[in-house]
C-alpha cells in the first residue's frame, strides 16, 4: 500500500481523468472500464485500517462525474455513446468504506455496467443483480480465479467444469453476462460456453459451496471479513461440528433442467478432515434427509435426485450423532452434475 497513489490529492484525480480522456478523445472505443479492484487502495486512510472519509468519497465521486460528462460530450459529437463500466467490490457498505460510492454512481447515472467482485467476493450474485436492477445498470459478475491456497482444492475448482458451474450460478441470479479475469487462453472453450445460459444448462459442471474462498485485498488495505456474507467453506476455512450439533453451508447452483433431454445425474460430495464412521452423520438438503452415502477417496458421496435442488441458493445441513466420540471438521462441499446418459 505504500506505493499506491492517493486519490485524496487533486493532482492524482486529475491525472486519472486525463488518462481516460485521452482514450475517449483519440480512439474510437465503445467504452472504458474503470477497474477499482486492481488494486482497491485509494486513500492513506484505509491503509491504516480506517474507513474513507466523506470528503474522500466525494472526491472520487466527482472524478466519476467528470469522466461521465466528458464521455457523454465525446459520444454526442461522434453520435455514438461511450459506455462506462466499473469493476468494484460487491457490497455497498464495503465499497463506501474504501471510498467508492457505487450506489450513488448508479443513482446518478455515472456508470452503465457494474462488474462486481474481484480478488474476493462478499455476497451472493443476487445482491449485485438486485442493486444494479434498481438503477437500470447492466451487471456482469467477475469470475476471478480461486484464491484458496489448498492445492488439491484449488486444482479441483480451476477447471472448465468449475467455471461452467460459476457462470450458471451467475446466470441463475439474473446477471446480464459474465466477466473473466486473469484468464489468458484464447483457445479455451470457456469463451464459447459461458455466455450462453441455455446451452450451459445442458452441460456437465461442478459447483462448490465456495469457489473463491475468503480472499484478500492487496497491500493490506481495509479488512473485508466483517462485510463478507457469502459462504466460505473450503479446506482453509472448515466448519467444526461437535457431537449432537449441526453445521450448515449454502450451495448456489444454476438451472440444470431447462435445456436437457433427460434429468442429469447429481452427486453431492462432502469432505471432512477425518471421515467419521458410517451412520455418524445425518445430511439434509433444503430440510430433507438424504441417504447415508458411501466413502470414496476421502469424500462422502451421496446421489441426489435433481428435484432435491433448485436454481439459486440451497442449504446443506450436516449433523453429527450425539454418540460420536469426537468432533469432526467439515472441509469442503462439491456438487457434480453430469449427463445421465454419457456418465
């Protein structure tokens, strides 16, 4: 954070404005993206662990207003608008705390496209979709790479199957599209698959309670943990379950039936630091008990009927029997969705 520019200074805001103005006036662009996530450090205040001041927020909003005014002027002259996208934290309260009044930006028509989340995600996608819809702004969730440091868990997530699940979740939440970050393979099928929700619904995919993990803001900026309401279950953030107690985890999925000729095969997989003996666990999905399942490669695997889940958020509850001799640590939650014919 010591090397970041300080947007509290007028000359820094002027420099940022001139960068954008140069592009808009000299090049025939369709729009500009203002990336406030690489990296989200704008004021010395927040690097000290304090929220941005009202004056700092006002200065940043005025910068956005200048950019919008200039872009509209250039757009009118060329008879084609210049759109403005902003990649920002996916929580109004955290964004305000680091100096970004994203709700006001949308209310005042300063941006056209909202790109929520980045190195960490704070809310389910429905939060950002509802926020953008209130202001008539398009929303494109940012599907950044996993930030889970557990090697096997990260490898399991960073696949085409994993990205299909993430995109399907975003589409089910009502997104207008999806945005890929830090992905550099131009030949990947992801570019052809993730933008078509109907085609995507008929494909094999993987879902996880938490794809990205807790994440971190670069440079030691204002901590975000207290603003995070999204599910974070993964091997680096396990859920302990004492005998006789229950732990729950949210699992967001997309529409898995609309474009399929036949219902898919679904397998719910739960991982524990040490798998308890058979019969020690009771697993429920959306309040309905599931069969016992079977152990496989360190996971507890349970076949699911597609009707057990619905698009959007589902609740998975795990109860450890009172007779268990010790607590267990629930470390991961994975849903496999496969074509029932080809599997």
